[in-house]
């Protein structure tokens, strides 16, 4: 029988291996050249941006403004009205800001001029702060309320419906408690009130006693500059004191009280340009921070405490 054929490829003859080449001897080590020049921090010498590795990225420390509370939790709080009968003044804001709701006090922002203006104009016989707010109705016949009760980072977060309903609620409060004067803290709040109450904004709006009257209500309406330190028209506390003095004079006039000789103005004049230059030169240091607030609130306004966020000079005024 014939032998069986083997499967697979036919074996090929092996090629001879090439001869090994001798290894080249290493030469002398080259001297390292000069290091490339660095530009400014974060840049190469040619001005191009230096590549930043993840390990070099600085992690920005998140500021705990409300000691562990989230912004939503703060917004769930509100600010209680401080109202009573037979008041001379009710100070009216738009709605509570975050810091006011968190602290639970009126005008707690350390840059707010309200408490300083009260003292400088002779309303109070000592410099008070937000911790004294509940004592004002009895001692000085001053109360507080807002047009809208809901807390927001800024007044722009309020709906038209809220403002319309808030204006009606405010009127009911004024009719109930019957203060002598309703004091609107800033043009913005008064324009909103007029739009919702009278159907249109005033064509001309000056500070002081207003010509508008709420139907079936004898309360006088008074407009003064916003007490916020971010009020561009009046950047310093002393720029606003005039309107507080005139408010006291209006109270005396309506009450039939003789004019006080303690605080009088011979002539009032105001130059916005000079005031802004002065505020810039002083850096508004005395207005921006008052140690009395920190002492009163146990250090809440020191490092890590609530500070003036975007809402704090806040458009809603607290």
C-alpha cells in the first residue's frame, strides 16, 4: 500500500541568520542646556497659556454664608412684621432678603444705612442696630412691614401677581393700624406700589411727601432714598440724613408739634459727583462694616458669616 500523505504546508528551508553587529560604545554625556524661561504665573515665556494639570488646579473654597443652611432653606423663612396701633411711621420694604430672613431681624446688613441714619437725624438718642428692631414701636413709634412676605434673593424674583396682591395686603395693613406716615424705603418699592395700586407709575417722582392718596385712608405717603449702601444716587449714610430729618419735621407738622431746635438744617444741597468721589476716596469703610453688628449678633458677620451677597445691597432692601 502507498504511504499516507501528510497534511499541512511543505517545509521551507531555513534562511541563515544575519551576523550580529558589535554594540557601539556610549559617548560622553551631553551637558544639560539652560532651562526655558518662564513668563508670568500661568504663562510660558512666549506669552502662551501654560497647560494646567488637574493636580495644579486650585479648588475654590465654598463660603458657608448661612452656617450649613442651603439657600432654599433660608428662603423658606420669612420676616415678621413689627406693627402696632398709634405709630408715627411704618417703614415699608419690598420683601425680605436672604440675610434678613436668616437673621430674623430688620435691616441686618452691615452695609445698610438705616440704623445710622436714624441716629444721625435725631430719631434715636443712641446708635442702635438690627437687634433693637422690636423695641422701636414702643420707644420711637416706628414699625416695619414688607409689601410681599416671600423671601427671595432679589425683588426681581417676585411675580407681578405677588406684587399686585402684596399692594392690596399692604393697604389693608395701613387701614388697620392707621400709622401717621407710611415710609417707602426707596423709589423702586414706591413705583411698584403705585403701579399696582393706581394702575401706573408716577411721571415725576421726588423724594419726600407724595401727592398720592390711598382711597378711604388718611395715612400720608413719604418716599425716601433706599437705605442700602448700594444706592447709587446716595452712596453714603450722610447723603440720606436730610430725608430723615424732613420726615421728622413732617411728623411734627402733622401732629401739630412745635419744631425742634436740636437738629435743624440751614440749607440742604447735594452734589452726586462730589459724593461719589468722596465715597470712593474713603472706600466707604465706615459704612461697609460696623463692629457693633458683629458684637450684637455673636460674630455672625465675621469671616464665614452672612455677608452682602448680590441681594444684599440687595434690591429688596434688607
